[in-house]
C-alpha cells in the first residue's frame, strides 16, 4: 500500500501552487551523499499512477526517491478555469517549475532524473541547463510524430465513449482539466513543429533511453534521436513492450537501470 501524499508550496507566475509529493525508500541512508532520484510522470500521470514501481526501483538502487504530481495533475493545484497549455509547456516545467520544486525540497546536489513520456522530455530539458548526475528516460518525446498524434486522437475518443474518464478520475482531482489539457495541446496545430533536438545537444550527463518496440505513442526514432544528439546515451529496446516499460517489462527495466546506475 502506498503512503499518503504530502504537499509543498511553490511559486508559479507570482501565485502559490500546491504540489503533491511522496518521499520513497525511507530505509535509505540519510547521509548527505546518498543519491536522490526524482520521478517525472507521463502526460496523464500522477503520484498515484506510478503505483509501486518507483519504490521498487529505489530499493534496488539503494537511493532516496521523490515522486510528485505536476501542477494540474493528481492532487496538486489545478490549472485556472479556462487556462490552456502552451506549446512550450514542457520547457516551462523543466526550466522554472522543477527548479522551484527542488529548491523548496532542499535538494541541492545533482539529482538523478527518471522520466516517462512527457516526463522524459522534461527530464532531458532540465539536464540541458542544470547539473544532473544521470537520466533514465522511458518513451520520451523529442519531436512530434504522426503516430503519436493518431494515438492521442484515439485517446480522446476513448475518453468520451468508454470508461477511460472513470478510470482516470481515481488519479486526478480535476480529471477533465488534466485530460483535455494534455489532449488539446498535443493536437494543437501550433504544436506540430515542437522539438527539443537543439536543446538536448547540451546534455552532458549519462542517459539511459528506453523504448518499447510496440509503443503506440512513439517509434524508435525518438531514442535514436537522443543518441544522435547526446554523446553519453545508452539505448534499450524492449520487445513485447508498449508505451509504459515500467508496467509492461518491470523486471527487465529494473535490471537495466541497476546496471546503468552502477556503471555511472
């Protein structure tokens, strides 16, 4: 059973924002040199949607962990009524909101970042400007593919016509704002030219980039693009795996993460 969440206040555009978070692996040593791994969730994710994978990984790596829900997700502060995401929303998360959170949590040393999907893109962007010990990114986006847009369109239809809304409402306080914010920005014509290829060329830390071969939201071109632009990248391709390697292939992923972490 997962622990209950805590909350911390940060500033966003001169307004206070409440961010939901949980510390992981309380058994980890409290020494100042104990590594910290920050988990960044996917476009429809939250603290609760990670389930027990982050705790399992942190215990395997013997590190402290922090999971949090971005603004507009989980139990964190909702977006303002009528507010829509802009094409630079991932840059905003990486360059302003995540640094604010780390300052509020007194995380001063270079953390490890573990990001899934949109969270993987945010992790890469953060590492392009700030010191990071290493990155593990699952199914990250570096540019927009037609495959991604097609699957997001189908998700919108499922939200309206199936029980998807009910299932997601277990994980988000304002599920309609969460879902449509994600859906509409990705399908916004202005977002089609979004790319972080130029940004990630300044990433200097080790990167483990993971992609499922059956990922319905992205092709192998995404992580190969990281390897092309970021010199210290190791690629992991997983068969029988879709968009969520931590759910589809958890054992293989933990093993790969452990080997990568120990080697760096």
